[in-house]
């Protein structure tokens, strides 16, 4: 929806252009994909999925570049059933969530219309 001054209003966010809104949507989609694949790896590690399964290899292949800086950062703690809780994967997800928040905040700050102070 276009406002009177040529600004775009989308779900309560005022932007200068629809491009900024689409950029935020694209970034949200990309980070959602990252969260899903990292959570999938967390679950596969938790259930101790065998390495020879193609799906496990696929998930590890695509998450290794994301997870490698965090590997071994935190200890692996077994739960009561003996399943490993990979806290490093959760730390990786938290770091990506912070980066996601900061990127969105920067884009929203740069896309907001500035107030016209000339009275």
C-alpha cells in the first residue's frame, strides 16, 4: 500500500520503496532456511543418525560451512537417555539469530523515511 508521500506501508512498517520490504522478506527466507537446516542437523546428531545415510550426508555437507566456526565451542552434554546435546549447534543458531536481527535492523533503519524538519 502506498502512502500519500510515496512511502510504502507494509504490515506496519513504513519504507521508502517496496524494494526494501522485498529485501527484508528475502533475508527472512534465507535465515529461515539456515535455521531449519541447522535444527535438522541438531536433531540428526541427537538421534545419532548413521553417517552412511544420504540425507545425513546432505545435511552435514550444507551445514559444515555454517557450523565449523562453532564446532567444539561448547561441550557435548548427554541427556538422561544418553543422547548427545550438541550445544555448539544451538550456539551457532543463536549467533545467526543475532546476525539476522542486526541485518534487519540496519535495513529498516536505512529504509525509513527521514523526518522533514523544514517548517
